[in-house]
C-alpha cells in the first residue's frame, strides 16, 4: 500500500512540475508569437498601401539575408528546420538572439512580398524563449529539450489557432513515425496556454465550418484515396522544387548578395507577368478556395516556384503557409475536375493532406482539419492525410526529421538517419508482396508478347 501511495504522489508531483514549466513556456510563446503576428499584420498593411512596393523586393531580401547572416546565423532557413536540428543535435540549445532576428527578418521578407510562411518563425520564437527560460531556471539538459519541444508546440498552436493539432504537430514533426509520449502532456499544456494568451492579446482565427457529406460512402472513400494520392504527389513536387531551386541559385552565383538580388528580381518578374497572388502569404487565395471559388490551374505550380525562390535566395520565413496555399490549390483543382459541387470541402481537405505529406504529420493534420473546419470533415480528411503521407515516401520539407519507421515492408531505409540524407529507399521485394506479383506478371506478359511476334517454331 505504501508503494502505491508513493507512486501516485510522485506522478502527481510530476504533473504539477510540468504544468508549471509548460504554462510558463506557453505564456512566453503566446506573447512572443502574438507580438510577431501583430508586427507582421501592421507591416503588411503599410506595404499594401504603398504603390508598387513589390519592386523593392530585391533590396528587402538583401536586407533580410544580411540581418540573419551577421546577427544570428542560427536564424537562417525556414525556422522549424533549425529548431528540429537543435532538438536532435544540440539538446535544444538555441541562442536568444535568434528570436528577435528571426522575427525582424521574416517581417521584412513577408511584408515586401516574399513568398514564405509565418509558422516557422513562431516555432523558433517559442522554442528560443523556452531555451532561454531553461537556462535561467538552470534546468538539466533533458528538461531543456522537453521544454523546447513544448515551445515548438506552443508556437504552432498560436499561429494556426489549433491548440490540440498544434501541440501534436510539435512532437509528431520531430521523428517520422514516432511520437514522444513523455512530452505529450506538457506540450498540450503549453499549446493550450499559448493559444489562450494569443486570443487574449487580440489574435483572431477566422475559421468556419465546411460542410461535406457526413457519411463515408464507397465512392467517397475512393475519392479521398485519389485525392490523397494527388496531394502526396503535389507535396513531393513541392519538396523537389525547393531542393532544385536552391541548387540552381547556388550555381548561378555562389555569393549571398547576388543570390538575394537575383531571387528578388525573379519574384518581381513573376509578380508582373504572372500574378501578384503568388507573392507574400497568399491568404486571400487560400480564403477564396475555402469559400468555394475556383483558383487558377497553375496556382500550385507558381506558389511552389515563388516559395522556393524566396527561401533559396536567403529570404526568411516558414514553409507551411505556402503548403496551405498549395494544398488548397491542389484540392481545388481536383474538385474542379471530378466533383465541383464539393470544391470548398476538397480545397480544405487538400490543404491538410498536402501538409500531412510535406511534413510527415498525418495525425496532427487530420485533427487540424476538424479544429479548423468542423468534425464532419474528419473521416474524409483522415483518409486523404494518411494516403498522402504514405505516397510522399521518405521526403520532407524538414530534412532534419529522423526516420523512425519504414513506410512499407517492401522498402528499406536506415532508421535513425535524417531524411535529408536518404536519397532513395531501397526496394526489398518479398515473395507474397504486390510488387513481386507485378514483376512476375510483367515478365510473363513480356515473354508471351515476344513469343507471339516470333510466330510458330518451324522445327515443331
């Protein structure tokens, strides 16, 4: 009896401890992220009121790159990637100067028309402030790492307005196929506290319920499978565009100043001759798609290109807001071709399905769909998210993600390695696998065709 009492008291003390620590992180992350979102909203409004402000893009991208390069090199990239790297390689240690530099560089990039997201800086703000708190509180390295993960969750919960999905995203995004259950409780506390702090400070999240048939029919299930396949391929395309564009800009010029200026000029040209809708956050196009409006067929292509240019030339910002745009456009195009009366619902499902694939986070993406658009969309979104997660393979917008599972028994990749180091998984055919059946059937069909072309054997 004494041992049971001791066990329960220890667990109770652990709950109190992590509730307190996670609440502090939630307050810090909610406040810091809210400040960033307010600055971004204000600067974007000023830029929009300035005629032809996009022509200043090359100069502002150069300024953003210089801030990061000389003041906080750890703030380079799209935020979340650097935080994942810090968790896996540096026990969550993040220098404090990363927070203000990332905030300022991202505001400059987005307000001037750079195509990036706002979630990466929010994750870096939350994680950076959590790391500072751990240092001031002189916490052990293990606790620091857990608090930094809580900071990631709090940042995502605040920027998305989805406390549950945001908390899950922060722990699901670290390792493909594994979730750290020992951090789940404090991550939920931090995410919920951060979300409420943001709403108290005036941050709003204008999501509305989207109607779709509540029952999952046979045809509806097939539609979601096809939509998931399509979204997985779109996510793979986006990941490849990010990689290719970065290499292309490096080949054109290896100097960071030239890269920033060239990237800025390319974005100005796209804005002039294609559309300005693909610059900046692109929230107007996302809202239009979710309202049932038709988006241009090339929207996902051009948004992928402008985002790759912005991040490849040194611009600062996240990658998931563009993923939302691309996913909305992918679902919108799919519905236009196959099920036009459900164009708003398919746009919403496409948004979370491309997220599930691009970030390898199918669980949090499925829950995000319900938090954003209502529970009736949940079963449809879950099928599409799981399908897209599988079809994208071992690729991610976050190369620092670790591989925790194999996505198929017929594929093999080194578990524990970073996804960025996995060029292609090795195919491992098995006797009873579908792949082996297809190979055998294909060989027999080919042999039969060759035999028919040769005609009958005259020696018989």
